[in-house]
C-alpha cells in the first residue's frame, strides 16, 4: 500500500461527526477522476447534513412557539406520536 488513508463511508463521512474526507486522503491510490467524484459525494453529504441540522433546529423552534401550553398538552394527549406538521 502506498501511504496511509482515513477510513470513511461511501459519502466520505469519517467516524468523527462533521468530518468528511475525499481524494487521496480516503484512497491513496485513487486517480484524479475518482478523487473528484469523492469530493462531489462528500460535498453532497455535507450539504445534506447541514440541511438536516437546519431543519431539525427550525422544527424544534417552531414546536416550542407554535401553540399555547394548553394546546400542546391537548395535542400530545390526543394524537401522541401520530401528530403531524410542525
């Protein structure tokens, strides 16, 4: 084997949350086109992760302020896990 590498899944995500790799860091024997492909996949995964986190925060904020405490309590009692929307 030539050099060392950092283990990652097919999207380039490593075991460290929020850290992605691509190119020769993930595959020391890789060629330019494969490295470019790895970079594109890592970028897409990073974008998806950022969108998911932003969405999670927006939904959490909306749930905190969307209804009065009484409305939230009734919704939880009546619908429980079946509730939908924000």
